[in-house]
C-alpha cells in the first residue's frame, strides 16, 4: 500500500502517557503514570438511580440527536454552579459542551492557529494539549515557570518581540499538569491584561482548580477578563466521571459561535445521554459534596506520597508540593535521564511518566511526573519505596 | 474585540440542517428536514436494564478513562455482527470507535487532505460531510449520479486528468443522503479498483446500508478492496440510538493507527459508558431484531410519503423511490428555487431541507430533501398535503 497522508500527519505522535498506560495495565504494576481519578469514588448508586430516571422520563430525548452547543439544563447548571463561583458572570450563550476539555484544546488550535504560528505555553506543559495543537503545525515558545507559575514578565518580553508571531497563549493556572504549581493572583491579572493588549486568545485550561486541598481558591484568569480574549476550558472529568466525556468552553458569544461551527463539523454534538444524566444528577445532588469527598481522599494520598518520597528518595531529588490536583513533578540530577531510568522502574513494577515530552521543544530529560489520585494508600507507599530503591542506584554511582 | 481566527475558519459555515432544526422545533411544524430516527422505536426498557447492569457490575470501568481505539468487547461485536455480514474479513485491529460517523468524516479530511487538494464526491452529497471536509480547505469535484449511483466512468476520466489533483474519494453507496439512490454492484467493484489503481483513499460512508426495505443487500465497496485503500465508516446512530454517539472506522491497521493518533489529540476517546452499554446490550439482545422493527416502520412511512406525493404534488414534480434509508429527493422545475419556496412552506407549518447546500460548488436550487423516518404516519400525509398545496401555487403560475 502506498497511501498518501496529509502533511500535518508528520507532526502526529502517540501520547507517551497513553502508550505507557498500555504497558502499565498489568496488575502487578504500581502505576503513577496516568492522570486517572480514583474510580472507587465514582457515585455509582446515585448514577444508577439517575440513569434509570432519565431513561424512563426522558428516554426519547436522551437517546436522540440534540443541539451542537449542548443540553440547555446542563449548561444552566454549569453557568450557575461551576462558573459563577470562579468570579465570572456569563450566561448559557457563553458555554458550549465538549467531549472533555481535550476537545476544547484541539478546537482552539483549529480555530486560532495557522501553520507556523507560535503558541506560548508554560515550560513544562500538558503533553495532551501539545499533541492536540501539533496537528495544526505551530511553533511553541516555552515560558519558564517558578513557584508562582508561568513567569509572565518573560511572556511579556516575547509578546513585544514581533518575530515570535505569538497567536495563542496556553496556560493551566491551577495545580498545573505536570508541575503541580499554581499561578499567583497578580500574574493571573497580568495575563488577562496582556491578552487584551496584544489581542491574542488566551486558553485557560482549568481541569483541576476545584480540587484544592488547602488555602484559598484563586479567581480564574477569565474573571479578570474585560476585553473578551480569555477562553476558559472546564471539565467534569476530574470532579465527576471522565468516562462521560463532558467538558465545556467558556468564552465570548462571538467566539462560542465559531466553536459551535467547528463542533458541528467535528462530531455534531456530545453524547446526549451523558449530558442529560449529568444535568439530572446535578439537579438532585450537590456536586460540591462529591468534590469534598474527592478532595479528602486525594489530600491524604498527596501527603502520603510526599512523606514517602522524603523517606525513600535520595536526599538530592527535588519535587513540588501541590496544594491540589493530581500531580507532583520530580526533578533529578541534571545528568540523569528519566526515560532510561523508567526501564529499571518497570523491572521493579512501578511506573511514572518521563518528563521530556512535556517540553514541546525537547531538551530536559531529568524530570518525571507522578500521579497520586489513582492508587490506594498502601500502593502509594510501596510504589514510592520501589522507586526510591531504583533512584538510589543512580545517586550512589 | 479584534480577535484573529485561523484562515481555515473562513471556510466554516453553519449546517443548513442544524440551523433549520432550530426553526422547526416549534410543535406545530411538521418537519421533514432532519435526518432523525424515530425516537419511539428506541429500546428504552432494555436500555434501562442494561445501563443498570453496567453500573452495578462494571461501573468503575464504564465511568473511567479508557483506550483511544475503543472498548474491546464492543469492537469484537462490531467485527462479528456488523462488518462480517457485509462480506469483509477483518479483526479488531482494523476498527476504531468514533463519535458517530461524523467524526470519522472529519478525521478523514484531517488525515488525507492538504489545502487545495481535491475531494471527488457524488453530486449531490451529504452536506454534513462537506462541512466537515471544508475546514481543511479542499476543492470539490462533483461526480454526476444516475439511478445506479455515482457515474463511475466520469470519476475515472477525472482521475486520469492529473490537473484535478484528487486526493480522496467520498461516496455513500446505500440509500444515499440526500438522493436515496443506491449504487449498483458493478460500480462498487470498479470504485475499489480505481482507488487501488490511483492509490487514493476512498471513504465509503455506510450509515443506512442496514436499513433496506426490500431486495437483496449489496456487498460493501470495502468487501471488494484487496489493496487496502477503502475506508468504511459505520454507525449505530440509525440502527440503535444517535444520542450515544457511537460509530466506527474500518480500515487497514496501518491507517487505523493514524486515526488513533488523530483521535488521541482530538478527544482522547469515545464516551466509555455508552460503549460499555452498547457492548453489553448487544451481548444480551440481537440488534438485528431491533433493526427489523425499524425497517418495518420506515417502509410504511416511505410508502405513505411516496403515495402522498403522487396524490398531492403537481404531476411534473419528480422524486426518487428509495429502497431503504431515511430520505427521498425531490426535483422541481428548473426555474424554481426550493429555498425561497421554503418560506411559503414554513407559513404552512411544514419544512424540508433546500437542496442547494448538498452541491459543494453551488448551483442547483430546484431540489429539496425529505425525511420520512422521524414523523408519525398521520403527519406524513398531512405534511405532504400542505407541501403539495404550496407547490401547486408555483406550478399553476
């Protein structure tokens, strides 16, 4: 066969995480690789009750085609219960449902990026977003981070330099993937101002913001946005159930209308059944109560992972201390390569995601990402112990 | 706001059908516009039983993230029960799940089309496909049809002419949308040979093939494909429930691997819950029995619509007689414009889809599409009667 693919396919590569997930499916492996929520927390009994109610009372609507922008009662709940508390005033015309926020990421590149345009993002950044963007042939400008998130002054310098041709800014302000770092309030405000000043869309990816273990919630970048250039991506994947594939885009109505056109062509609409179930669930039950349960469990797991790293990792290994979300980010000695160490780790039946693919322009190999949400407590301790054993070999050499 | 969109967005336009569906949501309107299945046939009691079983027995899997290619037990059922009967031998490595076949269409353009490449398609063709393709900036070459489908000799001439730069062929061989026409077996065979000879991917879109009211089922184009250039798109939207958004791509493994990369970036995976429900349903119940019910109802509706058109339409109005599927295609006198007549029709509370947007290069205005699957029998008669009244005004002028 000699079939010709479009040029853009040369940019496509398999997500390292998704490939790893296949390797780590063996039951003997303790995997800190995926970004999976804890499935034992899914509210199955309530979902069973709600699914049955939906089929009986609204089955002909819930299994039929529906509108591209999404099921109105669910959009109303999103506006009132998920968006309003972040300090953003909007209505349902500002919200379109997506198949998880991953679809919002892909649509954003499709909507804003011509081949060769530059996307500015944190260094490191979420590799699933980088992969989604890559199909549209962008360049990436990596903006360094410190303990308060993206160093916005560096972004500003880059925006002043027209040679960079920045056409989109991408950021994950809360408990960033992969670093676990949260952006401070001053930088959020400044980012919204820069987007307005340079008339550049800013994609604020917020999958983890509601999973805060301690301290005060920070207002979203969108909450400072007066000019309309900030586009916020939300999702129920981490706060409810990822298998339902329900996320949303929050943006000015003019921009939402463009996203709707893209979604029409892409897949017509989200799963109606999932939308009606989610809407009905959130009418009957308070999702915030469920989120509180998740937070309590994840906080314990975060603490356990950090404590275990203190105990079992070589002293020189650094890691972030996230105040929420799913991940901590580990920094090894500069000469070490986390991808080759991963082979040793797999022999000890423990897995993580090597850090290199979170840097779109390549380079840094001495990092890896650990997830603490998906493994039960005993496996967190045991897994970190195994990983410590592997790392000690490299640190005593 | 002065936000800059990517160049490709200038090609995006709202689906005329989706916009019309909004207009036609008023209960007093008898709408033949959408392509909706009959919701009263959805197997709600069985779905309720299966959904409950899935949540109880497999809830933690069914609500969690899952693999991009799709839920293995469902792919096994698709291979065995939906694909094998069409004469194609394959295994699960040849199948990837999609959010309805609409997503398979969009992915196909993303995978094969560079800006300026030509897509050859039937004239007229499914406007949802044209919209999905349009985002990638193709040219369209419309191949005329007769009562046996696309006139393949015309396509062959175009393929011989290198100026056309044809990079993809798109066809709906069974009960085509919008024409209702079915391609004969010789042309199917010839199309598969042409795809191989010219090494061009051929997208065979098969949403309606299983809804045959009379006569023998014809083998798919894919069943003649020895060289691997034919890509077949299937869906449960017309044979089960469209709200679940479950379709699939059938192709050579090498090609499926590329589609998987595209889907990873686009939305990670289909709704897990819907996939597990569909898989479990089809283990317990025979989908063919359900399809038989659908066929019986739609056959009656097709007959009723055709008989009513005979009775109420002006004698000179032509229409196709589909042996299956959801649509008939009406041809008016050459000087008439179905879009402007639509305004009169809406005043009489009856709706159809004007034909112009099914011709990607524009032009023909004297056609419209009628759907007979979604309206109950009494409304079909009453709606066609109203439409006949409107048309008579134009034919007696």
